[in-house]
C-alpha cells in the first residue's frame, strides 16, 4: 500500500510581543472614531455656517448703521463685531461636540469594547482628550479667521474695518473706553491687536469645548452633559447679569465665559474695567477646564464602564 507523504509545512512565526499598547495607536484609533460619525461633520458644519454667515449678516447691519450715523464710529470695535457670534454661539455648538466625544460610547455601550482593546484607562482617556482638543483647536482657528475676514470684507466700506496687514485708526468713545478723555481721541489698532483677538477667541472656544468634554466624562450622558455645559457657559452668566452690580462683577471674574469678552476686544468694552485683563481672565477658563477634565479622568479610571 502506497503511503502519501506531505511536505513539511512550517507556520510563519507570530510577531514578537511588543509590550503594552502604545499611545500612538490609541491616538489613531480615537481619531478614526471621531471622524467616522456623522454628528462630527454636522456639528462642524453648523459651527462654520452660523459663525461665518451671521458674521456677514451682522457686519452688513453694522455697515448700514455706521453709514447712516457716522457718529457711531466712535469706539466701534470691528474685530469684535465679526467674532461675537463665534464667541457666543460657537462655544455652545462645539460644546455639543465635546460632550458627544466622550458620552457617545457610553450611550452605545462601545466603551466596553474600547476598554477591552485598551485596558489602560488613563491612556485611553488621555488619547480621547488629546484628539478632541486638537481637532477642536484646528476647527476653532479656521472658523475664527473665516468669520473675521468675511466680517471685515462686509465692513470695508465704513472706514473702521480692521486688518491683519496694516494698522487702523478709529475714534475712541469715552463712554466705552475710560482712558479716552474726549470723543476726538483715537486709537490705533495694529495687526498684533487683531491677531491676538482672532487667536484668543479660538482658544477660548476650544477651552469651552474641553469644559464640555470634562462634564461629559463626569456625567456620562449626552443630554445631561450638553445641558450642564450650556448652563455653565451660557445660562449662569445671564443669571449673574441680573444680580446687583456689587455682586455680579466679582462673580463674573471667576466664571469661564468672561475670557471671551476681553480676548475678542481690540478697542475696549464696558466689561474691560471689571474683568481681569485678557490672559489672566483666560487662565480662569483654563482652570475650569483642567478641574473638570481632572475629575472626569479620575472617575473614568475608577468607575465601572
């Protein structure tokens, strides 16, 4: 009886064990998650359309008013006019994205899969935070520059539009800027003033998004996290405005929304005399973000999924 012999089949060796999963792979995974869901694109689209479109609409309205009433040019801040909608509404829109970046996996149960693939919870949380913060910063910078350029293009016929390429002199209004002693005074807005306002506003909106991310990590529920972020960034500041002046200014210095009003200003604002200067006030926003993210990170590591 003939016997059949088979060739010696040698299996390929398995790849060597490389140790614990690294941060680089988790970062790539989290970026894939963020860009793979439609809600990310809808939120970014809403942010761009509202911030840029309303900057143009407000600029058109302001341009018509300034041409009809030249006296209103005193103390007019063209830069802040173009960035106002991005500051006020942009922080709320991107807060939605910040909350969903961490809560969406809890609502679908995918967080268990993520923790199975990456049991190191600290690395996973850090990766989520780093990817989202980077994406939010890029989106905020692009939106801030677009809103500024579109708004200034609409205001170009008024004579008070700001520019990133040359200085602009505008008359000061003593009612708005305490340093001005007469309505005949003037202030020169340099490209440095304008650039700081554009970048500062983008940084503030990014910090607001990180605050929402931290609230999402704490609450672990999308609707609750979004409602909490809107309450902290938008509703509470409105309530504080209703308090007596002896209370409200002291409180506003310690809430995260104050930074946006001073960072976006180039001429001066009624709030400037009551709030801290731009970067110290922005530090308050960063402290809020750091505390909420720190608490969220601690709970992410200690609670069951």
